[in-house]
């Protein structure tokens, strides 16, 4: 039905102590999980986390996207609007026992999940290392400026306190790979 439903279903079936939510087209470097284990051992007070990103490209424009993502994430988390991209969220199983992704939201379900976890006393942190690899597939397919406009509209609504994202009128479609198949068919 939607990404929030998929995440809730996954967390209900998960058997491990830690649960990682990520987009299917992103990648984890070889020793990423070892790095996360190290960070969690070093910072046992945190039950919810994300980490900064890197892009799998040496292109200067792509590196600028990487810098913008990381800077934006750090700036938001230095305000009262702490959050993480749903493209990568880690959580202790106890958080998912208490907090669920809001299945009525078309977008921003990730931000509301983090906000609810913090409100319920769970500690959130952004690890600077290890970094996961962000897929630029969607950004390149739609165009950087178009994609940034869509994200900016959603982020501004969230930052100004809007809580109802049940109607997606920003153009940001959450359909996973099905979105790309639909886009390809309409362009053929």
C-alpha cells in the first residue's frame, strides 16, 4: 500500500535487536554494518539513528548533492525539527514496539517516526561514519532542480508545522521501482 505499511510490516516480522530501514536502490559499503556495530557500542544511549551519505560518483555536481544532503541533515538536527531521511533509519526493536510509521502519510512518514520516537523518550543520533551510498537514480531521472523543488515544498510544509501529508500534492511520488516503470511507460 505504501512505504509506511512496508516498514511496519518489516519491523513486526524482524527478529533482531536492531532494525535498519532503507530504500531498495541505496547501497551499503562492504564494512558498513561493522561500522554501525562499532558506533552503537560506542554510543549505547541512542536507540534511533541515521548516518550521513556519500554518492557513488566522483562527478563534482554529484558531490555537491552529497554535501547538500549532509549539510541539510545536520542543520535540521541542530534545530527543534530533528529528523532523518527514510532512505536510511536504524532503530532498536523496542522503538518499533512502541512507535509505528504513520500509514496515512504519503510522504514524511520517516520524519514523523523520528519525531514520535524522540517525544517518547528515545534518543536519536546522526553518525558521521560509516556513510551509506545514496542512489542518485531518481534525482537524475527527474532532473536535479525539479527534484529539489519537490523536496523543498515538502520540507517547508514540515518545518512550518504541517502534520497532514495524507494527500500528496507536491509531486513527490513514493512507489519504489513501480514509479520508474510507470514513468518509462508514459514516455514510450
